[in-house]
C-alpha cells in the first residue's frame, strides 16, 4: 500500500504549468511541523514536494497562496533525472490525488492580523528553507513531462 496524508502550509505561491499535450499540472512544497520538540526544545519542520494534475492543479494555483493551510492525500513516487551537469538525481515526490483547502483567506488574515492579499502571507517556517537542497533547482523554467508519466 502506498498512501500519504499530510497537513501543512504552502512554502510559496503555486504556479500552473502544462505538458506538451496541454495537460495542467503544478509542483509546490508544503511545510509540515513535527509533533515533538528536538533536543534543544525546538519544533522541527519537514518540507515535502507535491505534484498535482489537471483541474485540481488549476484550483490550487487559482485559490492558494504562500502560507495557505492544506491537507494533501496521495502516493509517493520516485523519479530519476539528469541535472544540468549530467549527474543522476533521485527525487521522491507526493503525487496528490486530493488537496483540501483547510482555511479561507479571511481565516488566514484574521490569524495573522493582516488584510487578505495574495503575497502578504509570511510563515516563519518558510524562512528555514534551504534552496541548495531543492532537487528541482537544476531544471530551470521549462519542464517537459512525457504523457506516459501520467496515470
């Protein structure tokens, strides 16, 4: 059985992309707090890469912003690609079957004490993201995904 269920906050505004045959998809990350403190008494956060397809990808991109709270249900998928230097890279993504929006813009703004504008959401957790460890940073802006990759 290969099932994953997570609740976390988006680390950035998702962007909609299309395959060569015009199928919409989006890649985004969520920050998920662990339920326990480390030895220094601090709460640790894990960051997970999510891939979502078709209409749900459009909805995620149209209605969610950095800091939005979501529940993601899907499966783990391992992929391999060659980076720009020709090195083989392995990634493990969560291919989402379902993304539930867990709060409205008004709820998010009320908890922050701010007006609900798309780019005002700052989540302290996201300040700890290490871009150097991003497995997709070598891919650039244009990503081509073969239609055989789809379910």
